[in-house]
């Protein structure tokens, strides 16, 4: 007899000692569940469970403001050993004071990503959204590093010229769902728990439960 059945029988008849006939009757009315249970790696304090866990960390970037190309911001995404994850959108909060930035590009694991594979969009609230045309897979136990490169131009840098960046999370708690409901979210990722997983599957969510978000603010200023 299954352990869960024994526990249920004990709970059902805790007030007294049931006869075998009572036990048989209870089992007829409470058949065991069918199907395959799905285990998850994390269950957060918000009540949402995921098949894997991701952690975001700030990585070294340029700290001294100068003309020319700089690493404006860098971050990494690490998955737990229990499974892969997919990234769809990153959003940076940026502040640009008294300089011009151009020729932005995204570098992934040390290699410039083909511009056809993502788009950068300025959004209200001083936000820079980086969204992939597909998805960025981070395999189980892997760390992937992302760098925002840009060219700074100023005809003589003012003493108060500065750039600041921060990778944003999300404040609202959302269940796993399709991408259609995540258009206004800052950080969009998937635990790839749906079978099959795709850009249309209902296993996408936001950055509310992602460890490390929001990241610390990084300031680039004159020395």
C-alpha cells in the first residue's frame, strides 16, 4: 500500500480505529491519482515554483568616463544545475548626463552578437530594453556574460558628465505564462518547463523572483 494512502487513511480515521471494511470503503472513494508528477527546483516565498533557478550578477565594466568605446554595463546569468533557462528580455535603467552615446552593441561571452538576433529600444522612464528575436539559452549550471558596449563622444568632458546603469527586475508577482502577457515587464525569462518549450509555450515569467535583481547602480564618471 502506498505511503500516501496510509497517511490519508490515518488522517481520515484519527478519531478511532477503523475496521478493514471501513478502510476498503475509503480506498474505493479515494483512488490514487494518475499521471506523472513534475518536480521543481525552487518554490519561492511568493508561491511560484520553477523548474530551475537563475541568478543575475553585476560584472566589471568601465568606471572612468572617456571618449571612445567603453563597456557601459556588464552582467551575468547563471542557472542552477537542475535545468536550463532561456532569456528573452533585459532592461537597463540608464542616465546620460552631458555626453553622447552611439554605436551600441551587445557582447555575449566575449563575442559581439549579430544585430539581427536582438534589438535595443529606448522606453519611457530612462529605460533601455534589450530583447532577443528568439531566446538566449543558458544550459544547466552555466554562466553567460553580457556586455553593453557603446561609444562616448564629447567635445571636452564636463566635470559633471556621467553615465549610470542598472539592470532592472520587476515588482509584480506573475505566474508562468505566455510571452503575450509580458510585454511591459523589464526582465523576461523561462524555466523551460513546458514540453515542448518554445516562444509560444506558457513557461515564461518576469524578474520578480530572480536572485540579484535589481543589480547595483554602476556609475561612470570623470576621475
